[in-house]
C-alpha cells in the first residue's frame, strides 16, 4: 500500500506525528480511505528523560525492543464515493487531531508506550 505524507504536527512532548494517506481506488467510483498516523519514539532519550528508570534497565529495554519505536494508528473507511473522497479524508484528519493528539501529546505517553511494548516483548519470550 502506497503511503503519501500529507501532514506533520509537532507535539508539546517533543514528538512529531505524521499523517499519511494510504487510500486506494477499489472500483471506478469507489475508494478505500485509509489515514495512518505514525510517530517515531526515541527509546533511550524518552526513558532517560523520565528519570525513574535505572541505567541497567534502560540497557535491557533497548536490547529487547531497539532504540526506536514507531507508534502507528489507522483510520479506515470502505466504499467511499469518489466525489467525497477528499472530504472524507479531511474529516478523518480533523477527527484524529481533535481526539488523538491530546493523548499522544501527553508528557508521559512515550515512556508508557515503551513500557507497554517492553512488557509485550517479555511476555513473548
């Protein structure tokens, strides 16, 4: 699926959210609309800035999940009429900005997401 960068927003917690249009034509007049939000999370910088994780634990976390995580969220809508394709994508972007950005901009989002991914990794081992 081809992704086209359509917007970048810098958040208060120093992270950046990128908005991608991954829509595709299904039929002559119908579209699958797909908006993907991506955010790179630098693991070491994020957990060191929290100040409550010992160096040895930081090393274990980085060894397990790497030094960069990507948070990704998809919003999809199927069989959208071609005449309202752009309007639908714009509404999806506006909704993501109104609802999701406050969550992603939280000062502790990166550390909590890193901890979650680390717990998932440990649970699989």
